[in-house]
C-alpha cells in the first residue's frame, strides 16, 4: 500500500562541550513559550552522529528553515539498533556541539547521555512530553531509512501519541512500499503543509524532501581510519578535534 505523499517539501574533563552549549530553560517559562504566550513547534533530531557530518547538518538546516522552528540535535548514548559506536557518547556529543556552534536555530540536547540503558526514542519523547506539557506541538526528525524500520522500535506505536514525525527523504530513499504494519499506522496521518504540525501536539507525519548529499557515516569512518582526507564532509572544527583526540583511527 503506497503511503499518501504530500506535495514535495523542502529546500531546492570533562563536562562535555555539548552539555555546556545546551540552551538552559528560562526560569518561569515553559520551553517553546514566547512572552506573548504563543507556543511554537519544537523539533528534535535524534541519531548516533558517529561522527556528525555535513549530511546531518544539511538535514537539520532544512528542517529549521522549512518548518520555521529551532532544531535540537539529540545524540544517542546507547543506540539500540546497532552495535557499539566508534566514538564514546561524550566525544560524539562534543563534536556535535562544535558542528552547530554559531548556527542560528540549531543546538545540542544531551538528555539521552544522562540515562542508563538503551537510548529508546519513546523514552526521550515521554520525557519531552512531560517537559513541554500535553498541548505543545513536538516533532521528531528522522531519516527515511530509519523510518522504514520504525515498526522494530521499542513501543513504536506510542510514538504517534507523543510527537509528530518529520521524515527527511533524499532521492532514491523514498517512502513507497512501507512495511504493512507501518503503512497501516501511517494512514491518514500525512500532513501537506508544515503549518499543520503546529495545530496539534502530536500524531501527524510530514515528508521533508531533501537534495542529494553524498556524505555517509560508514564511509566517513572508513576514510578517517585509513587516514584519508574526509574532504568537505566534516566541518573544519570537527575535523580538527577528531585529530586532536585521536578519534576514529584504525586499531
């Protein structure tokens, strides 16, 4: 069953550095609430970021610009769907903080590093829902490949009651032919306009179509291990810090 697709969207020591740069809540004001009492869409982008690269940043910027909302990147501490990461959670979060430093509307949220056990997205969203309240619109940004495997996630059906899901789609990684259980769960949820996500707290799906980008985490780790030039796949501060810490070198 083909999912209903909206019109094409998108652009044509250590206290970790990430924790230090995570925006603090303002006293007396709920996250997402402006002085006038209006509540804006809150967007969170989870991943291993092992390491963060230009493709990740392109996704975050596209979501920020098209949805008109700040994006907080959430590094997983213990990813439940893959083996051990090549760099520690603290190192990955620090590199992520360097990557978004000075980027308007992008920040790092290290809440998953504060929890023991697997970094289940549903647990993160339950915490965010408790923090933002029942009425605030919250969205979780995920790549199309990861979204296709959503039915294997822990308590995956609960995700729809906790947040909207924004699916970042690149050419060749579309949403046709979703697994049957996921396709059925998605029926009637696709939003056609980004503003639709602000009209309810959770439960909608939005397809954010992106231009091609060659960056690949696995290929980047291979290049770094071999001592090859990563080219423009790494922001210069991130590349310099990887060299300084000796990360991603071959054993």
